[in-house]
């Protein structure tokens, strides 16, 4: 029965005649087709990619655990960090990534910037009837590669199928579990006057990549997403800054500006950014100027913002660059609270308030 369009329900066969190339409603009903889909399309690439991780710390038998109602995980010595996320990006594929890489890296990054070492991931799919199975294969290949790169074990999941028009191809839901590292990060409330703002790389690439791909703007070369793991950056900052590292955050929806406003609310200070110091590629700058967009408002998926003490700012930037983030830069400072919580010094030298994003310039970027 199909009622996705809000009209009167219409009966349809969950397993109609098919050439075997597309997702059917029956793939989500728990029967033979469900089992075949999970075994051949989801578990097979995970098994192949995670063979080398079998002896890693915290390793589990993914194939065995997927057959249970719950994964059995080894005990961890310290506290646990847990995060959950949903990925509804449109289109599913964009320059620099896809919904699969986004789901793994996005969850890993949330754990990493919170001061945790990512350990386990659950992965649940909502598939739309009619989705080409080759699309699912491509996504799963990306999932497997991203999980291997970040050494995170995918230990549980679920798959549901909804009628045509109800899911825009595919949605992915994740939960990540990590091991909190000592010492724990103090958090935004610990930001003090004189502390420095650091960004790990050039900003705005992910949002622009999705925008140009979705709207087919014909920009050549096309902007490429920064979708990637922030775990090396987070570990490099912890090692270089030590007790001088106040807080970290991945600047996703709302971009750098949204993070700064949240931090300013928590610490009660004014956070001042120097626009000329913020890394921005010529391509991203050109697209933003053409479309009238503020780069500091645009989402990133592989760029973090951190606050460190002034004494270790130079060492922190150098460590990020050595860890594979060559455009890392110091971009601002925390000052005593002024009239506005966040300011930006524009390229011509004028300082002005930097407003928080009122809404996403482009929805469904992650």
C-alpha cells in the first residue's frame, strides 16, 4: 500500500517483477530479500574493508554482531562519549564525497572534537523504493573506506524501505561511541580574554560543493567538499597545546559564525575574527561573491575551530600543518565582553558585528 503522496492509499505489490537492480519494498520487510540485501550489499564490503582492523584495540566481530539484536562491546577503562546524527544530504553524491563518507566522517568528527577517541559506530539506512542498488553499492564502498581510515568499528545497524517519494533516495542515521581521553577538554566556558581562535583549514567548501552540484550552477572547476576526518587534527591539537587547549568544534551547519556565537554565549566574552586571516580559496571566494553569500556562515565537513591559550597558539598551528592541514591559521582573539558577542574585521580594516546565521542558505547539506 502506497500513501506517500498524501492521497488515498493505493495497494501495490511489495515484491513486483524486477530485474534485480533496484530496491523493493520487500527489501525492508525482514524476509529473504532483506537478508540478501544486508549480507551482499551492506555486510560484504564492511567485512572486506575491516579485515585489517580485526586485531585493533576494541575490535569486534561485525558479522556476528549484525546478526544479533544488539552488539556486544568490550569494556572500556574510562568514560564513554556518545553522539547521534542523521544524514539527509541532497544530492547523494557531490564533489569530494557522498552521503556514505559524510555519515562516517561526520560522526567520527563529532566524537574527536569532543575529546574522545572514536571506537564504535551504528549505521541505519532508510532506502526509497526504486533506488538503484548500484547507488547503494557505491555508498557502502565509501562507508567501508571511511571506517577503515578512521579505525572505527561498525557494529550494528538497521535497514528500512519506504515507498517512492518518501526518502529522496536514501537517508542514513548513525550513533557513535568513543573513549574520552584524559585530560578532558575544559569546554567553551573556560575561554579567557587573550585566548586565540584557530581554524584547521580553508572554510565554506562543503556547503558550496553541495550548492553548485544540486543547482547545477556550471561552476568550473566545481567546488570540492572538505568532507574528511578531523581525528588527526584533534589529536595534533591535544598534543601540541596540552592544558592550553580550551575547546574544539567542527564548523558544520551555520559555519564558523554559528560556532563562535555559541561559544560567546557560554564564555561571556567577545570573539573577534580577522577576515584577512581566515583561509578561503579563490574559488570559494568567487562563488560567495557571485551569489552574495557570507563564507563564515557556510557549512564545512572537515574543518574545525579551536580556542587555545596565546602561549601555545603558534605551536598549535604548526602541529595542525604537520598533521596534514597546511592551511591551518590563527584567525582571531577572545576579548572582554563588548556590545556585540562576535565581531569580524573586514579586509579594509573596519570591524563590525558578525551576525549569527538566521537560517541555512542551503538546507540539507549534511
